[in-house]
């Protein structure tokens, strides 16, 4: 049941925070996420600080799903490892018109997709229940 609820959160939530490590300090930013099962994809410009951070340290921590309703509002804590992809079919797959604010199109040479493979997913704050770790 927890796995199903966690996937529902991923399928319904697109905006989350993604932390990387820069000079041994955490740095978080809001990102837009897409998912297939528990693998997350987020587009970015290849010339950003987060890409530099990931190349130096490929680990991330993501918070996603909190709707701001308060107590009992479930969300996910995801720890994982990040790789960069320039795969054209992946770019086409996650492309949408909102991305036109930053990129010319899915074939923009500055567009890279960050691929997050989770090592740990925790379902948090489910109506005040203790955190649940999702087993893979």
C-alpha cells in the first residue's frame, strides 16, 4: 500500500526540491520532475551549477509531494544518485511547452536530463503516522 501511495504522490506532484552538494554544503532548488515508476527525470541547462555539483558528487536528496495543507499531508523524501542524459528520445518524451521558457526545443544542445535513481524513498507525514521506507 505504501508503494502505491508513494507512486501516486510522484504521479501527481511535479514540483519538488532537489539538493546537491557544493563545497561540502547542501544547496537546494525547486525543480520540475517527471517519473517512470520510481526513476525521476528533471530537465536542466548543462551549464548550471547543479550540473557541476552532480559531476563532483552525484548524490541528491529530494522532497516532493507536500501540498501545503498542513498536518497529515503526505510527501516523499528521496535519496538517490544522479546521472546526466542527452538521449534524444528521453528529451522528446519529457518535453512540454512550459520548457520553451528555457530551451528552444527538445533538440536544444543545452538541454540535459538529470536521471535520479533512488536508493531510499520514505513516505512521510501520512496523517501523523511514522515514516515508512519503501522497499524495492
